[in-house]
């Protein structure tokens, strides 16, 4: 059986700041992206069925804590999101964690690249962040490749830091400076 490569859709994507009208889209992308996501910070069962509530929680945290939430669409379909979460605002505002979620049906088409590129641009230029951190499960080869393509380097490993389905996994802390 021959494998076929899916066409890149990066040129057809639109990455924009998420707003109050996007709560359901944010929740759906987060729930869908938790499927087969080795680096997922949530297990699918933890997310539940309340996609509107999940989207509201993400936007509320963004508003209260100064996070940036970007939604990626192909046409009118939400397919990915990115969150840029600055560290402790008092002491290290110049460092932020970036999280990328891509719906599994849209993976392998450049969506993650477009989403991460937009998040980096907004973090470095709008938020004036000097360093981005990306946490990646050691067995998440696609996210590791994405991180390398964007200039992230592995800074440290936390053994057993991520627990998925009861199994402890190593977590790589990848960083990229401005």
C-alpha cells in the first residue's frame, strides 16, 4: 500500500486572534486535537463534552492573565489554535510558553507551521517576548519536527513529567530565542 502525501494548505489558512464569538470553535479544536496527541496537556476524558465551557475558560484565562489565543481556519473551518502564555508577569514577562493544537484531520498539511509562525510573530513583536518555550512529549515526533523547523532547541528533559492514560512520559522543554 503506497502512502500519499496530503497537499499543504498553509497558503490557504487564516490565523487570527480568537474572540468571544469563537468559544465553541476553540473548545472543538482543543477536544479534537487531544485525539492521538502525545504532547497533549489534557487527556480527552478530562476535556468533557462542554466545548462552549472549555472555550469560555480559555478566553477567560487569556483575558485575566494576558494570554494570546489565535485561531487558525481553512475557509470557514476552525482547524487549529495556538496559545501564548507569558510567565509570571511580575518577574519574567519576557518568557512565554506556546501551545499548538491541530485537529488530527488537518495534520500534515502545514497548518501547524502556519499556526506556530503566527504565534511566534505575535509573541515576539506584539507581546515583546524574548524567549518562547514549547513542551513536547518525547514520543511526539511530528511536534519535535515542527519545533526544529522553527528553530527550537531542546534545553532540558523532565523524566516522567507528563502522565497520559496512566503512563508517565518524558517531556522535552524546547526553547527559541527572539
